[in-house]
C-alpha cells in the first residue's frame, strides 16, 4: 500500500508540515514518489512514524529519536521493551506526583499561607506581589484574572515549588531547541509553545490561543517580561513570541 502525505498526517494525528519537516531532517523519508514527484509512504514508513510518535510522547528530542531508530543493533522487539521501561518509569513518576498533589490538597483545605522564608525559597528574587496592583488594573475585570486569583489563593508552598520546577524544566528544553538552530515555526518549537500554553491553563486560567498570542506580544513589548526570558537564553523572548504565533496559526 502507498499512502499520500495527507493520508498519513490524518491517520497519525500530525500535520503535513510536521511530515515535511521529518523528511527534511532525514527522520522519516517516504519510501517512494508518485510520477508527479509527490511523497508516497508504505507500511514500513508508517511503522517508523508510530515509533517516532511514541518516543516524542515520552519527551525524546528528534535528534535522539533518529539515533535510536537508525541504530543497526536495535530491532522492533527492542523498541517495545525500551518503551515499556520508559512508560513504567513514567507511571512511577506520576504516582509520586499524585501522592504529592494529595498532600497539597490537604494543605489547601487548611489554607496554609506561605511564610516570608518560604516565599523567598519559591520565588527567589522575583516578587509576585510587585506587579499585583498593575495586573489587577489591566486585567481585573476579566474572567481569566478572577480564575487565576481564585486558584492561586489556595496554592501552598509545595504547589508553587512544583510550578517553579515545571517552568524551569520547560525553559531548559525550550532553550535547547533554540540552541539546535531550529526555526521558531519548527514542530519542536511549536510543540513547546503549546506546552507553555497548557502550563498556563493548568496552573492559572484557561489560556486560549487568542490570549496566548496576546501574551506573546507582551513578552516582546514589555521590558520586564523580555528580561525574564532573556535571562534563560538571549533572544528567547522574540523566539518564543514567534513560536507562539506560529503554533496558534497551525492549530486554527
């Protein structure tokens, strides 16, 4: 069987653009071409794409996936064994997170506030109250602001530490994509832009693509936000803004 790029994209739940990118970097090149030169994928290509999707879901960068799949010593059974081990480890990590969340839920029920020492441990030099008045003036009338205020009012020290850890992990991986030379509208950059949107939605409020692109404009338009991202990696604010806009367009 030969499949068109559109058929493969639809079946695998990826974009045509993603398949084109995989082809360009040599991660997944179609086995054939039509008489007119269009890409044609066979069953072996689909099997490779399935493995790529598995490893991407597990957080592997594209370069590492290519090295794994092209290792002459590996075979399909070995890939299944490796994925089983990785998923088992992830399940264990999720179970640890569930236990931590249950503890945080109990703390939230008791409405435990952060002490000054705990606030410094969580936020470091950043004072979340410094811009509270301005934030309320700019967005106080919005549902997003009210939802964020409602959620964060009950956050404990452990909640904020988890939020900090997640953001630092995201920032590290986003900086790695920048360092790889991938363009801001590459699948890797857009995937992390989407993860950034989902982080906001999970911790603060339902961040729509419209809101997310508005934030992107603020990241490059407001020096305070720009400085925050520039400390992670120079040029990151503009790169992130472009990735956010590209991601929103690709999912429209």
